[in-house]
C-alpha cells in the first residue's frame, strides 16, 4: 500500500476503529461489575436485615445508639460504627458471630455477652475457616471470651480495649483473645485486662503478638502446643504469670516486660528451641510462697525444658531470679543480669551446669570478684549456688543459719575442697558491673 490514496486508506482505518470499539464494549460487558455499596443503619432490626441483604464488599455503618441482640455475618463485608455505636448481647450468647472470610469489624463498642465458656460465648465468635478477619479499634466488655477463633488463618486483632468481669473468679472468665489452630495470627496494640489469659494460643503456628498491655489476669500471653511464634514489646503487670510457654517449640520472646507477678515473669515448661532474650522481668513475689512448697515468685521458671537460650535479660527484685528443675539442664544461660533477687538461683538437679557462652557469663549483684586485667570479667568462676544452698532448700527451717560465721566457714572450706561430685551452677566468666553486660535494645 505504498502508493495507496486517501480514499483507499480511510475505509481500512474506520474498520479497524470499529473492531477496537467492539472489543472494548465486549470486555466491559463480560467483566464483573462491582455492586458493593455503603449502607447506614440506625436500629437492631435494620442491622439484621442489612446483614441478610449484604453482598461481598459492602460496608455497613452503625449510627450512634444501642443495638441489642445477636448478629451474624455471612458475607465478606466491613462492619463499622460511628462514635457511640454499641452492640449489646443482653447477657447471653455471642454478640457477633462471623461465618465468612475477609470480614473487617472496626470502631464498635461490644458489651454484655454471655459467660458460658462451654458454649464459647464471645464478644466476637469466628466460626471454623473464617480466614483473614480483621478486628480493630473497638471496645469489648463482657464475661466470656473477648474474641474467639478456631481453625482459621491470618486473623488480625489490633488496637482494641478488651475487659472482662473483675467480679468473676479469674479462671471462670474467658480469655481476652483465644486462638486455637490458627495460623499466622497478628495481635498488636491492644489493652487487655480482667480476663483469664490476655492472649491464649493453642496448637497455633507463626503467631506475632506485639505492643500489647496486659494486667489483672492469670497470664499475659499463654502458649500451648504452638510452634514458630514471636512476641515483643508487650507489657504485663499485676498478673499471676507474665509469659507462659508450655509444650511449645521455637518461641522467640524478646524485648518484653513483666512486673508485679505472683508466680513467674516467664515460664518455660517442657518447651524446646525457644529464645528468651532482652526482657525485663521484675518483682515476681508470692506473698503466700514458701521454700517448703517451692512456690516463691520467680523471674523465670525453667521446668523440664531443653535446648533453649536465655540471654541478655534483666531478672530483678524477685523472690528467685531463676529457678530450674526437672531436667532443665541443656539450656544456654548467659549475658543476663541478676539484680537484688532474694535468691539469685535455685537449681534442683544433680548436674554441674555451666552458665556462660564464648567467654562471657552473667552479672550477679552482690558478687565481689577480682578483675586483675580490668576486662570486666572476674578472674575466678562464680558459684551462685552450691551444696549448702541445696541443704537449705531441703531443710528451710535452717535458713536462719545462712549468715552465721559457721556457714561462712563451711562455704570457704567447700571452695577449697569439693565434697562428692560437683553439682549446681557455675559461671566461669562472671561479669563485674552492669555496664559490662552486652545489653540488647530493652
């Protein structure tokens, strides 16, 4: 068409343009058209009807006011509220039950749901396989579970205030957030109080729990049969126990705080390959605890747990800094600070354990060692407990002798001559001065 005239080219161009237009029109006609919309409701009846009529992608906005009853979500929608929108479950059942994946709930006040834990009464109850649900910026107050999810994945609970009923016995309350068999949940920025456990995870995997605040509960975070979890930036106060890791594997607990606990700051119970590092654990004190019963407050309690690492933590002002028993020998313990605990270490076992790593041990307040080369490490190994400590644990009625000259003499003699096989804890490279501790980013 090198020599084609205008009269010849013009029809061809028109034909091509028609084909392009036809193709574009067909594409528009055949592609799905989103009919999602935003609806406002102002009564419980209109909310229930709108939930029945909703399609995937819809947003339902609750006007300020109280919505009494129980509500179900069967589509992938967003349910949100204006300030002052309250859902009240009238003291029974669950306030909201979610059957669908890809649901978002935000900016609601949810209250007064039931307290039957066997029936899973919850502020928000997620049914099996309700995946990718997000619950955020809401307030919860009720007797049962705050948020309950089972057999799901990618659940996000963010920036909520969840409160149980302080009038109930602690173990009769629901957990703030209960996740069972949930993969990759994220729980962050919440304030949770007056519940059984703040966050309870069972048979879950790959959880991330960070920047939450817990108080007035049994435990802050409770892991049972979980794997590959991480928790950081959490704060726990006035609870029985801070962070309970039980029968779990590969939990990374770092940069958390716990204070004013009764039983423990951290519990490692029959768990393996966990890392407990850069945490601040203080004021674990049981006012009813006795050496006879072994229930004093513990900064960390390691019970039958092996192949874990406990490093760069601060254990301070507790009844016992670290308590290890029942086969807890094969763990790395180094770089920690043990400061002003009534008893720094209690080890119940028949092995001699080395608590240092690559030439650096732990800092022990009250240990006055020599440092001839000024490298911040004592010249001689330190034994934070010995045969005499074990004797006093077995016969606590003799504790009044601990500071007597006779005991001081026995400790000196024991240091010169070992009676029987050596047992207890030895730190071959004790750190002198807290400034010599390789502290992580507390």
